[in-house]
C-alpha cells in the first residue's frame, strides 16, 4: 500500500470527533490509537478489540503522526548540563 493510500484512511470532518483526525468510517481518533500504542497495547490487541480495523489503519495513524511532526521544530525545555 502506498503512502497516499495509507493517508487516505485518515479523515478530518468537523462533524466527527470535533474535527480530530479519525480512521475513515470510525470514530477512532489517530490520537486514541497512538495513545493505546504508547501505553503498551500491541497492534494485535487493538485489532482484536476493534474488529473493523485492519493493520493498514494502524500504519496510517503512525504515518499521519509522522507527517504531522515532520515540519515541527522543537525547543528544549531544559538545557542539558555537561
């Protein structure tokens, strides 16, 4: 599946979840899926819990987040001490 095809799985609609990016055809936000992964859920566990999802939906969330952060520059909150 191409990058474009993956990203087409993520949609933004102001009438769904207050316009947050969601997996197409669901009310599952990219943020929610990433939070599950960040807290240790495996892809298999997520797919088991949400029967309509497929592996590509999880990949699409990761790609969407990666692309969203690509042009962001971060400033450190604290300077590293030597």
